[in-house]
C-alpha cells in the first residue's frame, strides 16, 4: 500500500488468488506464467506487473523467479494463511 496504494493492494490479492488456485490440495504455493498472462490477470501493463512483482520480492513477500519466457511467483506464507483460514472457518 505504501508504494503502490490501492493498485498494489489489488495486485497482491489477485496474485494470492492465482497462486491459491494452483495449489489445489498440494503444498506447492507457486504459479508460473508468461508476464503477458500475469498482466492480464492483474489488469495492468507488463511493465507495471514486473515492477510491482519485483517490489513484492524486495519486501520479501514473495519469491520471484524470472526467465526469458516465464515468471514464477511463490508465496511462502500462503500455507500459513490457508491453515489459519481453515481453523477459523472450521
């Protein structure tokens, strides 16, 4: 929120949803797509997508792996969030 305001907040939660859908019942908290796909999911430009994801990585909110063709996003605390949600809604 400090750096990107509501836009960054929105990207964060959209990213969490994308990664959570990839998890299904596994313990893998990671999703990998080309930057064009990520930017479509976030409704922002490719440049802005990379910029925001890199800031999230610098702030240690995610692990980001970039290659020429794909961007991999891992959210290490997602399992913790999922377990807390399950306990509360249980």
